[in-house]
């Protein structure tokens, strides 16, 4: 996806990954499934890194 809308959709998808992964990690931890909680926590970390990565601005001069 290109342009501003593509960046917003991509960022929204990473936020969705982060939120679902954190809640999944907490749920699995509470239910005693530590292995799956660790997998979800790792996915949450990846989501946070993807949200925070720097990308060139669409409006920046070239």
C-alpha cells in the first residue's frame, strides 16, 4: 500500500496485533499456559517495534 492511507492502515494493523497479543498473553498467563503466554508476549514486542519504527514521511521533501 502506498500513500497516507496505506500507512494508516498498516499502523492500525500493527496496533491491532499489539492489543490482541497483550490481551492474549495476559489470558494465557492467567489460565496457566505459560508457553503460549510467552509466544503472545513476543508477538506484542514485535508489534510494538513495528509501531515505533521510523519511516520516511510522505510529505517530506526529497
